[in-house]
C-alpha cells in the first residue's frame, strides 16, 4: 500500500497570505489528523477528521481550518499567515473505524516558511 | 490535565550498549500508549504500542517498551543500540477529552548512538 502523501513538500509564503496543504491517507484509512511541528513547541495537534466530520480539534486560532472529502483526502488551510506559522505540518492517517487505539501513519510533512 | 512527559531532551549511548528512553504519562482512564521515531526530514514512524495485556511490548527494529501502571511510565528500550537508531523519539498517549479522543505527544527525546 502506498503511504500517506502530502503536497506540497515545501512552501514559502509571505505574511498575510493564505495557504492550503493537502494530504492523501493510506487507502482504506478514514481518520486523518493534522499536527504542527516546531522546534520550540514540539508536536501540536491541530484537528482530526473522520468520515468527513471534524471529530476533534486542538487549541489553534480560527485561521487554521480543515476539511475532509468523501475519498478521505484532507486539506488544511491557514489564512492571514503569520511568521509564527512557519513549521512542519504533518498529516497522519489511521485505520480505526471506532475506538482509539490504532496507531497513526504519518506523511513526510509540508515545510511551510512564512517570510 | 492529560499529559505526556519525556524528561530527557537527549540520550547518548555507545553502539552495542542497551538504551532506554523514558516516558511518563498522566491520563484519566485506561491509557493507550505509543512510541514513534522521526528521522531527519521525515515524518514520524510507528514503533510500538500498548493497549492491554502483557506489560512488555515488542515493536519494530528490535525496540520494546515496558508499561508500568503504578509508575505511570512507558519506557522505550533496546538491548543493543545501533548508530542507525540515532533519531528523535516521541512517546504518545491516546486520551479521551471533551471533544473525543486525541493523541498527545511528548516533547521528544533525541537519541545519539556513538560508534
């Protein structure tokens, strides 16, 4: 099976712009989560989608949003970019249909740099 | 509050020696515990998990972890370290919060294995 794919891999944007990141989960996986990874804050949970519904979200401002499509592909959007949004954004998929004990499979990430 | 702590930012070990990467957690209810590894410029890879049963769980690349309920710990171990084990290791717990289940990651421990 192909792994989790994320596009683009690298992105440079300027402050005030918006950006959309894409994630394709492993075939058959219906749960997709997004994380922000920075050297200072570590891995921070953004949100989780399951069957096109946001199931949970972290403590990020409303500028961060996401969605999931019927084929389980997911996108996250960041509007009005700030310098502090520079980070590695990781997407992870899981095969869980219910319950919570399934491991996650991560994509390689999108490295976003805001200048 | 539910949390995961990795008390060591960095662990140094000589090749061939045993290694331990420490993790403690605080959650309400039964914990679902995971270890992930991150190599440079890559996403996280699943190593192993504890859901229930035997306190010693075995995972990929010869790693194992010991669940200790009384000490709320889930330390990662390997009997004989390899230089190729050098990477960033994350402990994680899947916990129930108000919005549903969420994965909480520790801050990460960087492992250096010296030849």
